[in-house]
């Protein structure tokens, strides 16, 4: 019990001392990926942020696949700090974050030189006015016309972020549409079945792309607490982190 509690506190950046037992080792014996989880907001702030942090910390402790450090500080988006991690996650971020020019360049360089980026839900409703960030995510949020149960289609069943999801699944979520369709530029992993919301069209929900030597993954899912606690979404996020970090 004490070991599990200590792991959780470290993942939540509370600290437990330098003699803390190590996280479980991944099944393949590799070093756990180091994930920095940014949840800063200047626009809408999701109530699910606290749950998202708890779920990532729990998954890290349970699987040993990664260690996660949550932060609200944009000062962590720096060349020095990013050099110490493998994957940068923008989880439920929003608005025109006051990221310095140096921070912006550090973020782009991090991915270009081999780092991983994972954007979750409103990460696409962040930094709309910075084209390089929009390109990194893959698209910019437009609206969420459907908040209901709908069918999500798995388009890339062999991708790590979809490997345990079957061919489709039903989920209650706030489903996004985007200013531009990313499909021509990315590998679409999940999409919305338009017939399940009484619509027509092409609505990608999650996708992957390579940028320089790095990898970027985005998922539009993640609005509700119930999404984060859903084992299917947890599998989705675990796979996204593994893929962005170069672990297939």
C-alpha cells in the first residue's frame, strides 16, 4: 500500500523522497517513457482535468510503461526541461496560452528532433493563432455539435492506440469537428460514424503523424470524467503514449 501511494504522489508531483522504489518495469524490460502532462488553460477549463491526472498517474503506476509528471507551468516548455522527457502531452489545454517565443521554438525543436507529442481533446482548441502548433496537432477545433452516445469507427486497428478497441465502439462524448479535415496529411486512427449522429460527412477523431524525427498523436476524445475512467479510452491513451514515444 505504501509503495503504491508513493508512486501516485510522485506522479502527481508531490514527491516521496529519493529512496522511493522504482515504478514497475515494462514487460519488454525497457525504461519507462517519461511523460510531461501539461493541463494549463486560458479558455474553457474542463472539470475532468483532475480525473485525467489521476488516471494517468494510476496507469503509470500499474503498467510501468511510463512515468508522468503533471504541470500547469508553461516554464516547463523549455529546451532544458524537454530534454529530460520523451513525450509531451497537452491534456485538456485551452486558449491562447502565453507561451514565450523561446518556449514555442523549444516545443517545435523537441518534436522535430525525435520527441513525442500527444494532444488530448481541447489541445486542438489551444493556440489557434500559432500555425505551427495547429500543424503539430493536425487540425484546429471548430465546434462540438454532438454531445451524446455515438459510434466510433476504428480505422487503423493495428495502431497501438486502437489495437484493443475492435472495429467500432459506442461512447458518450462531446464530439468535435475541425476547421480543416486532417485526413490528407495524417493517418486517421478513429473517426465518428456520421450515421450514429444523424449526419453525413467525414469526421476524424484521432490521428497520427510524423514530424521531422518525432511523432505527434491527437485524440478528440476525453471531455468527460467517464471517458477517462473508461478502460477503452485508457487503452487508447496508453497506446498513443507508447507510439509517440517510439514504443510500438
